[in-house]
C-alpha cells in the first residue's frame, strides 16, 4: 500500500476516534479513542498491519519531532511552575516509571499471545 494511502487510512481512523469521543456523554480524549479504534480494527483484522506499516515506521522514526510543541508549551509556562520544580519532576519520574512498567507488560503479553498463536 502506498504511503499516502496508509497516511489517509491512519488519519481517517484518527478523525473517526475524535468524532466518536465528541459523541460520548463524558469528556474523553479523542486521541485515546483513536488509538482504541485502531487497536480494535487491527485485532478484528479489518485493517492489516501491512496496510499501515510504512507510515507507522515513519512516525516511529520521527517521534521526537512530535514532542517539540508540548516542550515549547511547557517552557512558555515556566513562570507558573516556579516553586513547584520538585513536584513537576516527581510527576515526570512517576509517570515515566508507570509508562515503562505498562510498556514492559504490554510487550510481555504480546510475546505470549504471539507464541500461543504460532503453536
């Protein structure tokens, strides 16, 4: 599948997730809904990995660029954060640890499921 078709597919799933999140009676992040939707589509094989593989590799290879905007936004709010440096770094460290543990668990579960499906 060509890169533009893959990008279009990923974008459409992202937009569908945003629309679905806006229809919910409770506040829910559209980006999370989009990821859940993509996960469900991949699990159900409605979308195959090969259909989004190239664009996914591009996003993973250039992930650092997506963090520039949030970092600049934090830097613009340094005045608000004065005197709260310790709390800020504590939250960063705890959230990084939680992310690390969740990622390790996800990878472990994925490997177990892949071994079961191959057997």
